């Protein structure tokens, strides 16, 4: 098994390699990774049998879903927007969680440090859920958050920064950016429509906001991510 550093999106393998590549984000609600990956982690597959079994089960379920529409352009969108039945969706969720549990167990066995992110303050938990449910499709509304939490924004800021390391507004922006990136990568929604869905008055406002946050325009971000995915698929097909 190889777990690459978080900032790399492309890797090269030998021509005779046969791999299971699991591209996923395993994080807490504030997007802090479950385990830090600031350096390569590798170990023999035989070391943790549960990880191999969970990966095999996940792969088999994914193949069944992908075979429903086996065309290459659709596969480029990945699993997030792929159509499947409710039983298949439940099976995918269960298989993914089983793999995450095996991953967690293997990291613990290797004495890797878990990024702890337990918040016991119910006011923060309630506010986080409210932001997660509203941030992606509405602009930041300080008064609505204050009303929901029953606290002033200055009080919320102080509590949030102490527990989470960021303000409610920053948390809302993080949710919006994560949603925008996910939709650009995993769907074919027009950028103009995505801008309006996220409550931007003009597509140009969305473009400026996204560029300031990522250093790339939405169009370039989608193009670069899609090209990377397409190249990986072509390389895998050439190897078979």
C-alpha cells in the first residue's frame, strides 16, 4: 500500500503494475484530514489483511455500478455523480466506511497520530450544522447565524476560534469553496448555472471569488482536473 502526500495528484507506475487506486477525502467536518499525509506512507499488502479485503469489496461494488454505463466520458466524472440504485448506493457507503475503518486501524497499528477534532460545545455543533446546510446556496448571513445560535457574532467568533481555529464566516467560506470544487470536478453543470446556484449575482463575481481562493478560474480548474483524470484513465486502459 502507498499513501502519497496530499499535494500530489499524479503518480507514475511501471508498465506491469496492477493497482487499486482509491481517491477520496477522509476528513472531519471542518475538512481537517483524519491523518496527516505530509510524507509517503508505504507498507506490504500482507501486513493488514482487513485493508485488502475491504478494498477488494469496494472495488467489486464500484465495478458493478460502473458497468451500468461503461462509456469512457461518463466514467471520467468519477463515482460522485454516477447514477445507481438505492441498494447500490447503500452498498457503496457501507463498503467505503468499512475501508475507512480498516485504514484507521492500519494507521493506529503503525502509531500514526490521529488528528483529533472533537467538539463538545453543543452551540458550536448546532451552528456548524446550520452553516453546512445553508452555506452552499446562500450568501453569508450573519444575522441568521446569530439568530440560530442565540449568540452575538462576537461571542460566536470567540467560541469558534477557541474550539475550531477559525470564525463562522471562514467556516462558511470553506464549505462554499469545497462545494464549488466538488461540482466543478464531478459534474457537467455550466459554470454560469453553478454561480447562480451558489447565490452569486453575476458569474463574474463567482469567477473572481474562486480565483482569489484558489489562484485559478473555475474554467481552468475544471479543465486541469478533468485532463488529469482522463490521462489517468487512458494510462490504465493502455496497461490492460
